[in-house]
């Protein structure tokens, strides 16, 4: 595009106004994706401007990548082409909020923190608090289907997104779903947009179901000598009537990354102050509700912990529980910050498959002599993170490949992907894993939404 | 028994309804079933698995809706492979292909609008796998909804979607229509419980989408398929999530002197974010009909009742029960009764689940509506429904999922009275339009089918519908899969359809 820039820029400025187009080197560097920079960054201020920009790009066959907080732009395969970034942070309004109906309609550029603040005034939430929550926009969270620890209790975006408006790859504004909590009118096209990584169109509005923010909360940490104990504990919780908001299992390294020690030290109920063993696991459980509900959880959780031979069982002091939960939620972002080569494999696994799968994954990192950390989120999403020292970079690609193979070979583990890795690794390993049999149907969907192939080309599986 | 009526068109802005689909083409050239195709099907499936005699076909002209159309032949496959072969034959002969479960649907989803082959799944009714540890089951589409729950309840599990027809309706049908039910208020509709599907595409290809876990990377094709009413593919296997039965359940019956008080209570409960598992409302007309039918002790002199269920952890249920009771009292509930035991609870629910049948006894004909509104608009919407009732001189009974704003006004009438059915259509249209105008939608759980496809432009723009059509055409390029459903056909007002007047056999959710 660099050669095209000269004639494209004036036309974009004419189309959107010069204040909505930037092309200085500093700005362009901020929007780099896997080593590619756009020729211009657009800041549309309305849905119509998004449609105009995409329509222009479609006519000129310019490749577009939509962006929000830019915290998750590294996820996905490298773009095959990249001409324009469309920054959606100017579309940052909560458009409709009917607190009495527990529904809210928002533009994609609303930062998650801002949405939480607005909903918080009515003691409500959208349960999508994920990593990078201080910068992430709601559009980006939905477009990447980021996994919140709260998925344990509330499900994922597909369970509470009521409707979406998009601009398709040919510049047309279209919507599906609606803003009421129950709706079977027309095709649920909005479900396709969740996790589409900008390859189908630009999300311009999302309607959510909201949930009450519970009155009282309590967080518990149990520690175990091994994964068997942690899994026995989480299984007991799963098969009980308890209704925790989140259950996160962290291995020793992940616990250190999430800085659980302070919380462990703050108040240990059974008085045997004990740091987490290096090979051990910690289970963080958070519950909410009336005091009677919280007390019941405390009682049963202590019992389950004991039955699972927990080394410690602690009630986290209220003064640190917020920070603790934030650290657990931010586990991936903390790993990426600390280790420049951090490589994150994400695998969906059925509960029965987790133990063997994690054992296999740990074998891989041991064999390649790379330190690893593991978090089991929301009962079945495994984040397995390689934390290479600088001298381990050469072994990283091999280890990542082996992790994918191990995850693919396990019964009850599905569709692993390398969510994060150094850009260079993407040339050696397919981050999306091998093609699945439904890929042909996905290609059909892609062609409908983006007939000119301009939306984040190449970023998704099999070159979509 | 049969009558003609005009297409619903007064409420549709025809200037917008410009989408001409391939359905129209099919419509223009009615299919005449080739004897040779029947022969091929018989060879494939055996003669006993193929019906093509007029008397047999007549049984499959209807479902639970007010619609009717004659299929050309009925087939009963036993395997996915057979479904695939059937699809290939349908392609070869260029005839429509329509899936059918128990035929309890309420929007004509299982009706062969343009004739063709109806694929009935009654022989594909096996539960293929129950994975207790991971709370998953793999079922064939013909498995009856309640049968799955019966198969797993010994382990404390159940299948959460609970349409009122759950004793008869099939999980395949639930997937096609994205069915709901009273308890979807807390647990979500069918789509929230389906993790993976096996599909037969119109060209006969067999593809698996999704899996046993939720939210795999990639486009959520499963989410697209559920609720697509058999227009994108034929589902031949379904992986569902099983839910854990709650530890405690409390069922309350709150009795009100006015409909207004009852609806305000629902607003209050929602705003307080109490989130009961179910919150159903019946008005006086419904109450009297139900009581005469089930004798559950529903008060005959009240204006409305709310049937509210809270469930979950014992301690949470106690707290919720107190909050619900307080909300009811605040809005002048005359009485809040508590079901003392399972038998009492079952009796109350029997009243609810048989409400449509009971109402059927009030008039020769009844037409069930299905609209959704924001819950904050519940009082004004019921006032509006009452106005419509008075305007048209038609009795309208209200029994519905108040907790999620899913209305089911039932219009009572007598088709023998000249002109009355036209009034019913007019009243139904006005109610639907009001739902959309206050920010709601055309269907909460019954589907669009051939009942409301011409109303879609009330809610969606040309561009919205064009995108839906393109998606439909991408999966169903020849338009042979369940033609004439969901999307407007875009014909003029002059179209005359032959319709069966509303039957009393409907057992909606």
C-alpha cells in the first residue's frame, strides 16, 4: 500500500474529514500488527462513517483491520495485507441502557472499565471482565471472544449478547438479534461475529443482557500438593449445589505470576501459614450473594478442600481480594509483560480430560527445558504458557508445535490455538492448528460477509 | 375446516419488502412428485419407510400452527447416511426437503410449504451417548425432549429447555426452532445448551460443527444453525449440555386484584434483579379456564396471578423467596401462596403447561401469539392488548412468560362467524406491531416459519434481510431446504394462501 498511500490519503480525508485520518509515523507504529503497518489510521465518529470507510476500502480493495484498545491485536495469524486500521474508540457511547429490563446497548469503542462504571451505578454488570481490562474495549473483547473467569457462572458472550449491528466487508450496515432477552426472530448472525477477529466486518453496536452485581462477595484460596487435589476439589464443587462466580486453578508458576502469595499470607484460616509448593496448585474460588449464601459456600468449600487433601484453605481478606482477582484475571497479560517470548496455548477441554492433557503439556515444556505456567479457567479453558528465557528462543517453536500436537491428540480436548506468541514464531507454527472439517462452511460465511476479502485478511484459520 | 385468507400485508411496508427469494421461484412452479423419485426412495429406505398415499400424506399437512400444506412424500430414515442419500435424491429431482420432529411447532416450521419430501425423525430417536462426568449427551434429532431428562435424572441431571410440549416435541425440533419454555428465564433457550451438531447439507455432504466444549476458536456455526428452522442444513445429531438439578425449589402463587398490579410486580422483580427460575402470568380468563380443567385451586375471583419459581442453593432460595414475596406485597398482592410439596407444585405447573388446551375449551378457535417486549414495558403492553381486544370485540387470554417479557396473547374466536377470522388477523398484527414499536421482537420462542416471515420487515431493514438471505443461500443454494420460511417471500398483497384455521391441538411453550 505504501505506493497507494499518496493517492488514498487525500480521498480518505475528503471522505471522513482530515481530523479522522492519521498517517504520521508514530501513529502508524502504534497500529503495527505482526510487523505490518497500515498506511493510514481512520477514526470514524459514526456508524455511517464506518460504512463509508469500509465501502471505500472495498471499492479500492484495501485491507482493513478494525481496532479498539489494541490489547489483543497480536492474536491470530499475520495479516496477508494491511492497508488501513479503523480505530473504533471514537464510537464510545453507551447508546441505550434499560436497567429495569437488564439490557444495555453499547458502541464497540466503549472501554470495559467505562461500561462497568455506568452499569455499576445501577449495581449491574456485563460479565466480560478479562485480561487487559483497563484498556480493552467491549468490541475487542467480543470480537476476540476473550475468556472471562466469570464464564464459570455466566457463560460466554454467546450466552448474553442479544444482538449486534455490523458494517459488512462491502460497507453495508446490517443487524441481527435485538435488544430483548428472548428472541428467535431471524438468523442469529450475531453469534458469528463473536470471536470473528475482525474477519467478517466491523462491529458497530452490541446489545447485552446485564446481570445484578451481587451484594456481598468472598474469595477463597485452597492449595494442593498436586493437580489431582485441585481437580478433585473443583470436581466436588461442580457436582455440588454450590454456585460460585468463578473457579480458577493455577499451578505454582502461575500462582507466582498472579502474585497469590500476598493473599495467602493475609489471612490463613487454618493458621498453618504455608507458601504454595513449587509444584503445587492453587484454587481460587469467588462467591457472592446474601451473607447466608456466602456462609454456606464457606462451610462447604472448606469441607471439599479437606476431602481433596488441601494443604491450606484460606479466606482471602477483603482488602486484598479485589487485587487478587484482578491478578488472576490478568494472568496472561502479566505473563506477556514479564516474558517477551511468552507463548500462550489455549485449549478447550472437558473436565475428564484435563488431568492427562495438562500432564502431556507439562511433559513438552520439561522436555524442551522451558519454564511454563498453567491456568485452568472457568472449568475447562486451559491456558498453557511457555515462559522462555532469552536463550530458550530457539527451542520455542519446537515446544509450541509439540504443545499443539499434545492438545490435539488428547480425547476430550478440542481446538487448541496459540493465542499469543512472538511474531517470528507464526512463520513456523500455524497458530490456529490444523483445519477442521467445518472450515469449508466457515469459508462460505466469510465470503458472504466479506466478498472482497478486505477484512483482516489472512488473520484467521486457513488464510481467512 | 379450511378457509382462505389474505396474506398479512397491511402492516408490512411493501416498499421495503423487495426481497425476492428463490422460494418465489419454487412457488411459481409447484412440484409434482416424480414417481421415479418415490421408487428411488423406496429402494433406499424400504417401502415401509416411505409414504406417498394421499391418506397418509394428509397426516403431515399440519403442525401445531395455523398453517397447512401438502407434502408429496414422507420418509423415515434411520441413519445419517440415509438422510444424506435422501438429500442427494432431493437434489437430483429438484424437490424441497423439510425436516420434521413431532410436529408440535407453532409457526409452520415443519410444514412442506411447497411440497416435496418431509423427513420425519421418529426412527432416529436414540440417545447415543451420556457422559455423566462432563454433563453432555449426544442424541439423534428424534429424541423426545422429556425422554432425555428421564434418562439422566437418576444422576441428578436434566436437559434445561422445557417447552410446554416437552412430552412430545423432539430435540431436533427444539434445535430448529431454538425452543424456550418457562425455565429459560434462568437457564436460557436451546442454543445455550447445544455445543455441537452433525449436519447434512443440501448436497448430501455430512459435516460436524462445534464439539463437546463451548466456544472453540472459529465462527460459531452451531450458534448460527440453532434456530435456523431447517433452512440451512438438516441436523442429524446433537450434542447437548446437561444441567444439574437444583438443591431447593420454591413455587409461589401470587394473587392480584388487577392485571396492572401483577405486571408492576414483574417490573419490580426484574428491576430488583431477583432472577427467579420462572415467572409466569395468567389473567382472569385463563385462570378460570385452567381451574375448570386441572382443579389446582387457582382463585377464580382474581384478576391475575403470577406463578413464580425460585431455585438453586437452599440459602439463596430462601432469600429469593422473601424478596419475591416482598415485591408482590408491595404491589398489593392479595395473597402469596406457597406450594407445600412437590404434588402441589406439580399441580400448579400442570395448570400452566395445559393452559393452551384449557383455553381451547373457551371458544371454538384460538390463535396463539408470541411476541417479546422489554420487561419495563409490560404494564403498558397488556393495557394495549386489552384495548385491541375491545376494539375488535375479541376475547384475548393472556398466559405467558412474564419474567422474560415473552407474551402469548391468545385470541379466541369462532371461525364460523363471517368476518371474524379477518378481525383476528388484524388484532394479531396490531399486537405484533406494538411489540416491535416498544423495542421488542416478533418471536420469543415459537419461531418465524411461514407464520411471520412477511412481518420480518417490521424489525429488519432491507440490508439486514439481504444479509440473512445471502447466508441462507450460501448454505442452501438451491433453496430446496424448507422453502418459504423465515425470510419474506416478497409477493404482493394479492397472494392468497390456503390456511387451516387455528386448531385446538396446539400445545405451545
